[in-house]
C-alpha cells in the first residue's frame, strides 16, 4: 500500500472515530406493568420511589405520553417506530408476538452507525430465529424468553430468584444458558452496568427492559414489608418490586457518575402499559376501588386512559435536557426511535418506513415544527381475544388534543380537560366530534390491517438448530393457547398450529413433549401424531417416554406444524413443547 493511500485511510478512520465518540450514549430503561400512578413523583401517597422522583425532578417529562395497553405491542413499536399491528406483533401470545422479518429495529440503526448495542431483560418479540434480540440488531444480549419469567418458553424452574437466562451475541447467536445468583431485577441492572463498563470507550445503546413488576409478584421480603398491612395497598409485593427497581436506578446512575458518563448519556425511563396491580379494579376499565391510578380510569389491557398513558422521562445534561420541565403535548412509543436517531445525529433510512416522528422539537420548546395532530391505539382482538379475528374500530382509541374517542363495548367520547376520569360520555351530545375523530381512525386501519398476517418461525435455520417451540406460539383463532406452566400442568385438551418456514428441504427430527426437555418428565399419552407440510404420521407412546420422536422428509417453504397427544379415551391435546431438528 502506498504511503498516500495509507495516510488517507488512517485520516478517514480517525475522523469516523472522532465523530462516533462525540455521539451520546443511550440507556433506555423500561419497566413492565408499572402504571403512571405507580410513582411517588406522580402523586402516589404511599409508594416510595426517591431515585425515580429525583430523575423526574431533573428530566424533561412528558405528561401525555402513550403506549399500547399491554406488553408485546409496546415493545414492537419501541423497537421499530411503527404501529404494532404493522410490525405483525400485536398480541402477547398465540403466534402474534413476532415482527415481520423486514422490520428494522433501533438496534439495527445504532449498530450500523458505530454503536455497541446491548439488550438485557425481557424481549417478548419472539423466542426463536429469526425473531430473537440477537437476530434483531443487538450485539450483546442477556434475556429471559417469553413474556414473563416462569412462562412456558422460559427456562424450566425460573422463579425470579437464582434463575437461568440466555446469553447471546453477534458471535454466538445460538446462545448459551447461564445460571445467575440473585433476584432478577438486581441481575438485570448488574449485567446492564457490566455492558456499560465493557463499552465505555465507544458510544453504546443499552435497552434495559425489566420484567418487574410483572406478575407473578415475587420480591425479596424486605422490599414488600413497608407496604404490608396497609388497606390502601392492593398488592404489597407489587409495590416492593417497584421499590427495588427504584433502588437499582440509583445504583445505575451512581455508576454512570463514577465512570464519567452521566452527562453525555441520554437516559430514558418509561413503562410499557398501565398498572397491573397498583390498584383493585372492577374489570379492566373502572377507576381503582383500592389504590392509586393518578385519577385515571382503566388498567393494563384497557383502552381507557389508565391502560396506555405512562411516564416518560428523558435526561441528557450535555444536550440540555434537564431542569424538571413538563411537556404536555401528545406523544407516543412510536416516536422514540426517530427521536433518538435525531438526538444522536443518525439518519434513518427510508426502509424503516416510520409511523413515528421525532419529539425533538417538543424537547427544546420548538412546538411550531411539531408534526402530529392525533394518534390511534388499538388493542387488536380485545382482552382475552374475544374480538378475534381483529377488525376495525373494536377496542380502539383515537387521541386528539383534549378528545378521546373510545370504542370498547360501545362508543364513547370524552373531553379530558373537563373529565380526566372519563366518566361522562359525550358521544350523543357531540356527533360531529365523533365523526371527525372516527374519520382519523380509518387511515390507520388501512395502514396496519394488510400486515396483520402470520409471521413464521424458521425451521432448519443454522442460527438455531434444533429449534425449541412452545404452545405459547400456537396461532389460535380466538383466545390464548396454554401459555404458562399453570395452564400446561392441567394438560388441556387443546392444540394449535405453529406457523413455520422450513428453510431447506430435507430430513427433520420432530420430538413431541408435554414438558421441556430440562424438566425430565414423561409424556402422559398413549398415542402421538404430527401433521406438517401435507404429511401425517402416528406413533404409539412408550410408557415412561420423555419425548415421542418422528422423522420426516419436509419440503422447503411456509407450512403449519400440528401436534397431537392422545389419552386412553382418544382425546387429544397438543405437544406443548416440540423440538425440530434439521438432520
């Protein structure tokens, strides 16, 4: 190589390095099932959250920030900047937690622009290739499978304490299971801090997605003790889980100070939906009968305000985002990706096809350039899947200025300025307002409905072979499949298909189980059947067998995989756990 060319390459590398080092780090902390009212700084009279209250006092806070009413959709929107249904991931189970493979994520964006990208905690956007966090742009990953610790796809025996989680990376996409000591939230923060320490010399993006305070409500007793015996507390363990999160937030911020990273790190705190146990409610849509919900109606899974309005704090001293300032303009989860990209000086490629817009103008008081006039949220299929298949308007809310048009077992219009608890339905009095808001809904439906199609799990993908499937991903026509060990222990007589994509034709081994392999428990059945790619095969179940093994030649392409385990009466349930290996 001649000296001139070498000098030019060296100069270019130096300039790129200098440019990337000037970019801020990003840490996005999101808790699970913590509502707007589950914070001391939001007026909760009992719950103590001193560290989050401190962050609130120092941050720019959005007081009208909205997510989806429950887990998976919010995560899909956060990762892609798109409406959840557009991504394909719009429910929490039943084969509808997976994003279309063409969806690009915030991790892709940052990793392709010189950032180290890490994800710790709860993913809930697919447990199999090509849908795992390590398949979606995250270079370092430590995660639990499924939508909660102890759910069906998670490692057998996990219970929030001394659990086994999967560690994966760009170089080890298959991942390896690793046992950790301690309470889950403590582990996530500890490992998140280690990611920061490993990558402190370059810009990094850390997605710290906690599974707490999602149920089951397990926490070391010392955290729940201050709330026990108080009749105004719906669930002492739930408050204890939040108190533990608060403590860990203090540890994280203290470590950033010690490392000299606090000033040039964009720190975001938010939650993924309304409260799950911060109060006792009548159904999903009432005000709390016990507990505090910041004056709102509705909890997790409700399309009333308490189901989807959440905290959003952003703190970045070097960027001038400090001072304890409120922004009361409507914003949403789909805006996070474009906002972070703009704050970090990253151009978002057209391929991302964003629904969200950057809230940077709102952060810096430049409201004149704000682009959004309204927002639409929909709980596609409704709670418990009772409105399946998903259709237009059902369980939706159109948000515009002071107005909310809610469609949930009827149509409601609320003026949030005069009626923040959504008690007075104005639909009959203001038909012109109803019609105006309803007209804003239909472009949303036209955008998302063509993409609400099955998203498939790869079979025979070298990145994950064999692949371990669980019944949580059966694509049911209505309701939920057996999605946790409590339901699976009853051996329900139900089965459903996995929507799969056979990546290459050849011979495959399919092993049917009622328990994951690590449980080492026998199959309770006398006969087994598998149906896939137009083929059917049956085998007797040997007494004491831990798994029923089939071998079949499969053509490549999309198909459905069905399993059946028959009892002595000829009744069949599915193989809740099934492994498929390309031989």
